[in-house]
């Protein structure tokens, strides 16, 4: 079964680190991903840029609209994800507990499924 670990973080927390601190945190996450890869658990992983450069797309009445900032003030943003191949939710939760991001963010664990379930 595929599970996604969503890294849900305070949008302001990245700005509290120096460049060196940010690079050290990023390296910890890369090391964690490499461990999961060696265990054949990692399907995909990405870090996401700040939401300041984000855009949203919606279609209303057959017309596509691209919406860019300013966004409503957000208390949280998705900062990245790990897509895992796990035998159970318990295994995915055990991996989430080891994720370095759990120290400064919330790691949301979600099983992948069709949107009608």
C-alpha cells in the first residue's frame, strides 16, 4: 500500500534558520530519504519551495483561472512529502516517527486511495 507523509509546517519557520542551519536540516531529510530508499520503502520524495511563489488553478464555467498571491494568511503549509510503500498504516506511522521533520513540523500520514473513497 502506498502512504504519503506530508510535512506540514509553519510558513514562517524556514526564515528563522540561517542558511547553514537550513542546509543542515535539508541534509538530515536527504539522509532519511536515502535510508528509506535502501529499505525499498521510498517511492518518491520532494521538498517544496515556499508558498510565496505558489499559484493556484481552478476551472469555473469552463474557464481556467490562475490565481497568484496574495494568499490568505496561512498557519501551515505543505513543505514536502515522502511517498512510501508500506505493508500497513502502523508501518507508515513508525516511519513518520523517525522523520527528522517531526521535530519542527507535523508529519501527516495518509494512505493513497481513489477520491471517491
